[in-house]
């Protein structure tokens, strides 16, 4: 753990070892999150984005949210038309 200091402009320097370990390059976006009283800095790298692949994948036989919405709207229209 290496302490860093915040400048008067609210800037901090991420230590070089951490930048290398997490592949943080100039221009890398970093998201600040709060969790259980802690501040978490999450670099938005290609690896981070790729980690979300497949988390919303449908299970076999399951309808998509869009398909359910379309069916609900069709049923509503049918009911209104009487």
C-alpha cells in the first residue's frame, strides 16, 4: 500500500506499479464507485468490458424482455379492440 496525495485540483497520481498491473494507459477512463464506505477506482479497459460478455445471455426456452414486451402490447391491443 503506497499513500498518494491529492492536489488542490483534486488530482491524484496512480502509482506506476498499479498502472502497469492493470494496463492503465494515458486516456484510460476510470470509474469511481463507492462500496461499503470505500472508494473503488475501476479502470475501463478492454479486459473490464470483455468481463461483461454473456451476463445477459438468454437461457434456452426463455423469451427475451423485448419479445415479452411485444407480446404484452399485442395482448393489450387485442383487448382494447375487443
